[in-house]
C-alpha cells in the first residue's frame, strides 16, 4: 500500500474510504475530487485579479459579456444573463453595483419601452480592457504549469466531457 504521507489529499481520502468501505467503488473520487479541488484553487487565483480592479467574479463576467458584444457594448439584461449563465435576479444586483460604480448605464430599449439596455461606459470599457488583459496573463501563468501537450489533451477531454454532460444521451441513441 502507498505511504499515506506521499499521497495527495484526495488519495488520502480515497485510502480512508477503501479501508472503511471496501464495498464501494471510490475510483470516481480520484477525478471528481481533484477537479473540485482544482476548481476551487483556480477560482481563488482568478479572483485575485478581479479584486485588483475592485470587481467580483460576477461583475467581471458582466463587464466581459458587454465588451464581447462589440460596439456599442450593450445588451439587454436577459441577454446578459444568457451570456453569463446567471439568473436575471442575480444580474440585477450585479448591474446595480456596476452602475453605482459608473462602469455601466441602463436605459430604455429603443424598440421596446418596457425593455432595458445595459451598456458599458467609457470608464467601464477602460477598466475591463485592463482587467481582461491581466486576467489572460494570469490564466496563461496557471496553464503554463502544464506542458502544451498536456494542456491540449486536457482541453480535448474537458470539451468532450462537457458536451456529454450537456447532452447525456448514450452514443448511438437517437
């Protein structure tokens, strides 16, 4: 058996479960547990950059969605929610804070007076351009912990897994 001191945290947990519950297949924990831990560590590393700009992860996401929209850098709140994968209720709170900070504005939609449009302000665009540049530099630093071959293989695996999670039908079924 492996020396418990030489195992990572997930492997130690698995070793405990193998001892306590040898009747349960704990092998999935090796992948899922490590992904979960990695996601937490990556989020912490990414949030450090957002924080330098006075932004939360969600606010960074909203500003990025507006910047990616192209000129005039605006979207309806429902579009923003779809492009950031959050509810419209959560979106309202994010936009409220960004508006108070002068990074976005809200106005009535030209085509629908009941609708609203959220747009980047000049200072909002300047901020997100700087923050996004630093964010990409940070992601490069994190990804460079892998070789280019490892990173490419991981991207392929994650893309495949995510697509199967989105459409969980067994292959060959219609």
